[in-house]
C-alpha cells in the first residue's frame, strides 16, 4: 500500500511539475532559433522553449509512475491520489511567480487532503491479484457500452452548442477517456505480468490505451479552445476520481468496506475531496487565464535571422 501511494504521489508531483514548467514556457524568453519561426506554433514552442521541453519530460515521468502505481495498486486508490497534482501545481505556481498563497487556496487544499485521507482510510480498497485483476469481461462490456453511449451523446451535444456548454460536454468525454485509459493501463500491466510481453503486444488493451490517450488529448484541446479553462478543468478533475472508483469496483473487482460507518466515511471523504478538487481547479484555471491573457506568441517575437 505504501509503495502504491508513493508511486501515485510521484506521478502527481511529476504532472504538477509539468504544468508549472509549461506555464513558465509562456512567460520566459525563448531561445533564438531561426528554424523555429518556420514551424507550426506547437513545434516552434517545443524547440525554442527549454521550459516546454522540461514539461514534456515531466509528462513522461508522470505516465511512468502512474503505470507502476496501477501495476501494484487499485484504481480506487491511485486515481484519487493523483488529484493532489492540482494542489502541488498551484503551490509551485506561487513559488515560481513569487506570489502569496491565499487563504481560500489553503482551505481548499486542506479539504482535498483531509477528504483523500478519510476516503483511503475508510475504504480499505482490496483488489484481486490473479487473472481476475485483468478485468471482468461482462461488466466491462456493459460499462464500456454505457461509457460509449455517454461519449456519443456528449459529442452530439457538443456539435450543436458552443462556448461553455460545448467545453463542459467535451470535458465529460475527456474524463471518460482518461479513466478508461487508466483502466486499460492496469489491464495491460496485469497481462504483462501474468501472460508475458508477447501477449501484451498482441492484446487489444495495449492499443486501447493509445486510442484513449489520443481521444482524451483531442477532446481536451477542443474543450480548451471552446471556452476558458475554468469551464472544463473542474469537470475533468472532479469526474476522474468518481469514474475511477466506479470502474475499479465494477470491472476490476476492487472491494471497498461496506459497513454503515465505513460507507458514511467514504461518502464524506469523497465529497470533501471533490469539493477541494473543484475549488482548486477553478482557482488554477483562473490563474491560467490571467497568464494566457499576456502576450506570449512566438510569432510575435522579433526575428534575428
């Protein structure tokens, strides 16, 4: 359990460092590389900004730690712990910008941590370790059908609306894709451990991870373009742990304590966690919006070629 928590915290810390580094890439001077001006904006930013490249390295670290955390631990433990990245990234942002942490941020941060501790302590998640840990087929098919239907409904709704409603609909799609990716990562690690790497490379779960990752990235970027970050980030951040716990229990056989007191504490802990996540994500999104409002387009920088 301790190993899983440390790996999940390492993943959350890496993700937070990635966020902070990418924020700094919009504020710091770019390297004067003539080739960068002839490339698309994203590639130009990656080449000309060491901070952006550092963010990508931290992204890889976050994914790597998450893979190992899900290999040894349960979805209903790992995914809620990953919400701590919101708090860490907010603290890092204040440190790098040399600004003071507000009382509201402290309150939401303490609420997030308290809720997480109460939920983990009361739930006592315990998952199977044999072939069952790959995932139950029938519940998986049913839940996949429900999730697929929800994705199609949200995508159809997003096509008919715009602005904040479109961003929120796509944020739901993003959350579903991210949790599905986490579940398939867990399945992939179990297949590799139980059946070998050859079975993993020929399994649909591994390629499902790639598909879900690409789908989540696309939906997230379109959501960010449809409305300010404050409209989509809270939706993704709050739905992720909820969907993860549901997926872990229904498909992966993760057993949570179900006594009256345990259920009450689990509900209170999860509710406190979600309130903290919503509060911090809104504050972070507002801070991101203020940063994005400042000019940082590489194309606007003077050329020296």
